[in-house]
């Protein structure tokens, strides 16, 4: 198996996948990379193997243990904080939602783990040792198939991904709802994040958020940055842009997506969108 080092393009430049359905990577770093807050257009399975890592997803920080798995969807803003001392090793699987939906024609709803995790705002899977070994062995096979030129390798890769998703769902629904000692969070900030996510079209000023969540503006400003890693304004802009991108991908007209996500000025929206994603909104329209 080939171990690839993490480069900037893992998060910042690889906004789209090389292939159209899913990707699987195995990374090993001797020195901690510095990763910015980001989001993807697809579902991500982050399978942690080793290192000193905490992972922030929308204000909740998960202290990871070897074998832990995190699930993020195409709306979550997230970032790992990698500290020195141990090699940083992980698998990363990226899967388009449409690909998993297509697979559901042949069996169970493989998107269930992602949807349930998003509904609960709880992204951590902590499988037992047997499940960790099994899931890792499947990912090893996928990566090996990607490096192989033998007949049928791409077919086997598809089969292994289906197997992985079945056992990932099993591991997710077997995990206790709360592993509280390894999660750092603030209930008031969680409430603010939820309100933002549910009301992107509104005028989300600091004063308005403080009022509806019954906290002071100074507390909100300081604690929000402390727990999410972003200012309230930075977080709102990222969420609005991400929501707009997803709407455009689904075929909603660009202007309509702009307005529905709380942008009242198309010029500012266009400029911010290009800065965030490196492309204009029209380039994200689905092919017909």
C-alpha cells in the first residue's frame, strides 16, 4: 500500500473529487499539518488511526482515540487540530450523496448514518476492536484496488465500498449516543449554531443572536470564537456560502440561492463565493 503525505490540496485545493462517485485515501504524516476550517460537497468518513488530534465540527471538539471515526456531511464546517508527538495517520473517504442514494436501489439506506449524525449533531463513532479491524481491512482493499491494474479491480473497489458502508452503519448505530468525556462543547453556543443553521435567510446580527439565545453580546462573541474557532460573522458567511453552493448543485437558480441564503447583494455574494470555492457560482450548476 502506498502511503501519501498530506499536502495543502487535501483540504484547500481538492474541493471536488477526481472521480465522480467516491475517493479513498490513506495518509501518514510525521509532522503536524496546519489545516484551515473547511467543508466539502460530499460526505466524508474520517477514520483516525494515530496521532494527537482533536477535531472541531461546528463548535463541538472531539478528542480522538485510535479507531475513532467521524462523519461529516456537505454542510459541516470542520477542522482537525493536530499536535506533535506522534505520527498522524488516517483514512479519508469521500462519497457523493447521489452515489449512496443510487446504491439504495439495491439494498438498505446507506446514508442513514450521515443523516442521523446530522440530526443529532453528534458525529463520532467509536467501534469496538473487532469492528475497527474489519473496517480497516476493507479500506486497505479499496486502496489496493486503486493502485491495481488487474482485471476487475474497479468492480471490486465498488463492492468493497458497499461492504464498508454496511459495516460503517452497523458501527454507527451500535455506538452509544454520548461519549461526553471526550467532547468539549458549550450548550449555549450549540444553540446559537443551530439557530444560524436553521435561519440563514434572516438578518443574523450579533445582537439578534444574543437576543434569541438569551445571552449577552460580549459572551456570545468571545465564547463563539472559543468553541467554533471562527467569529460569528465568519461562521455565518461560510454557512451561507456552503448552503448556496449545495442549492446550486441541486439545480436551484443562482440568484434564488443567493437570496434564500441571506445575501441581499449579488455582487458581494459572487465575490465571496469565488473567494471561498475558487470558482463562480455558475460553474457549480449541474450538467444537463
